[in-house]
C-alpha cells in the first residue's frame, strides 16, 4: 500500500503541474490538424486540441500507473499504456 500512495502522490503532483504548463507543443497541434486536411488552423483550435489530448494522456497515464502497481511493478510498461488506452478510449 505504501508503494501505491507514493506513486499516486507523484502522479497527482504531475497532474497539478499539467494544468498550468502545457506539455505538448502548439506547433505539433497545427501540424496534426493540417495533416488531417485543414488549409488554415486558428490559434484557438490548436490550443483546444492540445488541451483535449493532454487530458486524455493524463487519464491514460493514471490508469497505466494503477495497472503497474497492481502488477507489483514501479515501471510503466508499454502494455500498461496499451491496455489503459483501450479502456480510456473504449477501443
């Protein structure tokens, strides 16, 4: 239980920093939208996509942490991310 609390506190601290400082670059959002066929992209659209993707990424990461803890590991593995993303995205 101690490992779970330590890891949860680290994730919670990371999530708190996420709300103030974006982790994903705005230029990347422009490229993604343009690659999807848009001729022009507004600043608000790129920023909104960034917020949504960061929210999804945090939800997946939290669940991956839970999965690794349940498996008795400290390290997040690619399978944890894959399984968590299927659950979060309902694929």
